C-alpha cells in the first residue's frame, strides 16, 4: 500500500497491488486510440512517422490502467506493447487534464533495428511511457513521449 498526498488532502494513489487493477469497478471506461501525428527529435531517413497505432486501454475510476497497442515502430516494423500504469489528475480545477505513466513490454524491433531500444533481448524490451492528456466527454487526446526519440499525438474515444 502506498499513498502520495497533495496539500489539500487528496491522495493521488492509494493501492498499487495487482489486485487493484482487476477489482470490480462500475466506473471503468475503455479508451480506443489511434495516432494522429508523430515527430522524431532527430529525424532519420529510415524513420516512419505514420505509426498506424490502434490502442485499447482500460481506465478505472481510481486511475489504474491496462492496455494493449498494435503499431508500426519508427522503422515501419509491426510492433506491439502490453502495459499497465496509472493516471493522475493533478489540477483540481481542470479535471479533464491528466498525467499518465505506463510501463510494459514491447515487441517488434528486429533485425538491423533491434539495438534501437535498450534491453531488447529476444525481441522483447521493457518500456516506460509517460504522457499528458485531456478528455472531454467521450473524446481524449494525449501527447505521448517515446523515450528520447520523439513524441506522438493520439486521438481516442471512450466506448465505455
């Protein structure tokens, strides 16, 4: 059990146990996302900026999330990531805004590009993916940072 309290007494998170990801939550929402724009910090002629991302994410009322994404990596190779994480809503006056941190395992960097991501053993690498986002009713958008390589803007829809 871990908690991080804000000055006004609100806890950002209360329980990081695996069970908390699977507990019954009547307020669970499902988000389907796709990539809109990708930019690399140091463009390379081999880079592909059309990721064809399809992401499905389960978001609990407690901010816990689980997800799976299929996409083309920066070199056009079919890739996938399975992840878990947490969303925080740090601005009480702007509850539509969130900060997200996800971690998981990614597969897809192969051949001459296998060393482009750290710890890529057997074609699978651990990843940490931070993002900031905003939601309005059933629409969401996030700015996702992928390592020190670039950023991606996503657009999604909550299907509940």
